[in-house]
C-alpha cells in the first residue's frame, strides 16, 4: 500500500505540472514520466516484491486527463488494492 501511495504522489505531481495525468506508458527507465517529453516525477518506481502470473505488478489504467486507477495484489492475501484519482 505504501508503494502505491508513492506512485500516486508522482501521478499527482504530473497533474500539478502538466494539468493532466499521464495517458499511457508512465514508466521511463525505471521512473515515472509525465508523458513522452514531460518531467520525471519519480526516478525509481518501487518494485513489487512478489509479482506472479496471477498477481501482476502494478496496473495503471488511465480513463481521461483527470481520472485513473492504480492497483496491485496484496502479498498478504492476494486481494487487489486500488487507489483512484481524487
């Protein structure tokens, strides 16, 4: 949950800087970028400690410039934990 909060904060910085959440591939060289030519708001994305086929690493779903969801499986019980744009 802490890792997702760190990523969420980077996404919020993107919105603050560019006016929108990144629409597609937010991961750039291990960091989070605010778009193709946008600034990097998180240099090192936390790695999922136990990714698996049934529980993939972080999933970022962009709906529009003001809406996204970010989710991952919890390692304690395998349930999905999701954070959404405010």
